[in-house]
C-alpha cells in the first residue's frame, strides 16, 4: 500500500521499509506452549479464547486495548503522578491534554471507556429512546440496551461488504440517519453516536465530510452528537491519507476538526490514549456534565480522578499526544497493512481496505462449509490459536447473535508491541490454517453455556467434531 510521508520525515524517503519508530528499552518473555499444550488449554477454557491465560498464548492479538507499550516519557510522567484525592495536578495535566485535542471544557476521567458509556447512557438513555450510530461497539450497545434504549447501527452499505474498497467504510448512512430520527421523533433520540474508527465494522475510518454531515442532521433535529473516540488518532491519519482536502493538515489539526463537530465524546484511553487503563467522558454541556459527575462519584470516584490513579492520568496526558505523532501513525498504519498483505498472499479474504488497528479475516468466505449457526469465525479464531498460538477475536454471530452482519476474526495490533518478524510469524500461521480450511479440516461449534450480556466473554463451546490433531 502506498503511504505518503510527511515532508519533515524526508530522511525516510527512498526506503520502502517503514521501521518501528522506537528502540526497545525493556522486553517481556514470550511463552511458547506446544501444540498439545495449546489444545489442552483451549479445551479447558471451553473453546473460548477469552478463557486462556496469557502464558498459553504466543502472539496475543485478542485486542489492541490496554495492551500497548508505553514510552519512556510516559513512564517518566508516571513518576510525576500526583495522588492527591481532590484537585490533583495530574488531573489538570490530563484535562489540558484532552481539552487541547477535543476542545471540550468538561473532562470527566473514568476507569475505562465503558464506564464513560454507562454514565452517559444512564443519563441520556432509557425506555423508548433510540440511539443511532454508524456501528455501536459491543460494550456501547450493551450499555445502551441496559438503559432500556434501542441501539441502531446505520453504517453505509459499503461498510457491510468486506470486499468493498470504499476509503471511508465507517461512514454513517446520512439518509438512513435522517429517516431514523424523523420516524422515531427527535424527542426520542437523546444522542447520535459515531464510532471513529468503526471497530465492529472492521476498524474503518469515518471521513471529516461525513462527520460534518452527521452534525448537519443533528442540527436539523436539535439532537446532540457524540463521538466514540477510542481510535480518533488513527481516524485522523486515514483522513489525512484519503481525504484530499485534509492532506496538508497535521493529525492534531484533523483531530481538532473532528471533535469541533461534536458535542462530546466517550473515550477508552486504552486505545489511542496509549495507556494500559483509563478513559474519559468529555463534553461541552455543563449541565449534562454535572449529572454525569453525580453518577461518577457513585461508582468511579471523585471528579478529579474518576477511578484512575494520578499516574494513570499522567500516562494518558502524554499518550494522547504521542498517538498523534505522524511518524508513529505512519508506522502503525503500515504494520497493519503489512499483516493484511500476509493474509492476502495466504489466500485468506480480508475486510478491505485495511483498517487502523486490526486485520479482519473474512471467515464466511474462507469457511463456506460452516453455517453461521456453527460460528465459522470462532472456528477460524480457534484454529489460529491451536495451530500457532495466535490469539485473535471472533467478531460475528458469537459476539452479536442474530444481528451480526459479518463473520470476522479480528487480529488486533497492540500498539508499539510486536515487530515485523512477529507479524511474519503470524502470516505463516495464517497460511497453515488457510490450507486446513481449504481441506475442510475445520469444524463448527455449538454453545453449551452462555450469559445474558456480552456472552462472548464467558460462553462455553463444544466442537461439533473432535478437533483434528
Ligand atoms: N468503544 C469502542 C469503539 C471500543 O473499541 C471499545 C473497546 C470501547 C468502546 C470500550 O472501551 O474497553 O475501555 O471499556 N474495545 C476493546 C476492543 C475492548 O478489544 O476492541 P473499554
């Protein structure tokens, strides 16, 4: 994939390798369980990859959430953490970083993204309400529904077709949004959400033009507009690369322009906050923010720490800015694209174009012999684990039940964690699994035990035929 460089990074021009823009400063041992040990581990875990222990896994691509490596600057910042209960200096550093990027005055720290969601939807949600989004992430959908409201996904048509090459497949279907609000009545739509990048839809970006169009619909109906901003920096990078009118802007300027359209955001700092834990809720409206703070105190903490240590807030304040470094974003997009090239050359169909934080393998195309009731994406994810110790994540009927639009396996890229040779290894594992898939050696699964909410975390499965050794 062609990748334009920033002029200030001219030193890199002429070389095709986009190297990791960091040196490794401390390392962690990778465990190497054997194939037999892996089979035993996954059997014990009820064929649920969430049930494994980290020592069972060789390359962990379950999530890019909280799994990244922090920079030396972040670690140094943590030493400056101010653990004062009320009015901590670290809160103000955190608040200023969030304000610089989002422009929002009201900044409420939370222990992670879903806490921000729960607080927001406890206030705005409720029975009879409808909350549209391009695609709600699973915790967002669960928090909306838990409040009694209905979560509606209105991504553009191309966003539902894995092979479509649309540059902004995360875009909201503007006509559908307008129709949805006019049908249910603006008074029943307390907020419109937009997930950037669209995680459940394949890590696909949303264009600035589309963000502005969502704003226009929200203005027409006088409905607030919030971003689910977890991967705002990656989204900004894709806008820079793919939206001609923004090519000259820095990622920070693009991020500013994105947030300028919204009334608020929920954020998991475990993604583009480059931190291992944390999140926030930020907004313009002081009245809604005051109600959010009331709830915050009930379960998260005092408004100047909200469930975070002072040092966490320092790490996030630094991480949010690091995530917008063009050299980092260029390397990040390139490594994801590199893994996608490996999958493609192994003959495994992927969600196109490549998203920001993950490669999504299209299981229904690879495993046409496994019907969706038998969870083809889970079958593929399990095979990647058994064959090579690579842990990915099913995003299909197991996660979403009947509302699943696609059967995908997400191989998420922890930030600044794995090198190119780790990705070469993952590529080989994909090749091996693809050969087994084509030989119809992979089988479906059935559920033996499940919970009511977010069942994929704890579900227990059983292979329909014994896993071939
Ligand atoms: N919104 C999006 C788009 C997400 O991807 C996530 C988390 C959340 C909200 C919730 O944030 O985990 O801090 O509570 N996504 C992780 C993932 C879990 O693996 O994609 P959280």
